[in-house]
C-alpha cells in the first residue's frame, strides 16, 4: 500500500529532500507542519463556506467542480492521445 501512495508529488519531494539534506527528522518535521497548515486552511475555508452556503448548495457546487475537473482532465487526455490538435 505504501508503494501505491508513493507517487504523490509531495511524498516524492519529501523523499528527495530528505535524501539530499541528510537531515530526515528535520524534513519530517517540516513536512508534518506543512500538512497541518494546509489542513487548517481547508478546515477554516470549509467552516466559512458552511456559514454562508447551505449544505445542499455546497454539495452541488462541489459536484459541479468535480464534473468540471473530470471533463477538463478528460479533454486533456484526449488531446494528448490525439496529438496537439485543438478540440
């Protein structure tokens, strides 16, 4: 399972930084602090959004965002397969 998750760019950057710096505990501390800070931002933004939007509306917006991202990524993949011709 660990190897399946290793492809995440943050983990790869942490792995390389640890190998290059020779200070794995310092890199671990920095990576842990960065994860905590990014999670805090997500929690605060989520709390703020829930105070201005109804949960149903928030779910709809999140769903539309996911569909939009899926369509965009699908078009990018199709463009990559077909060549650089614009669709």
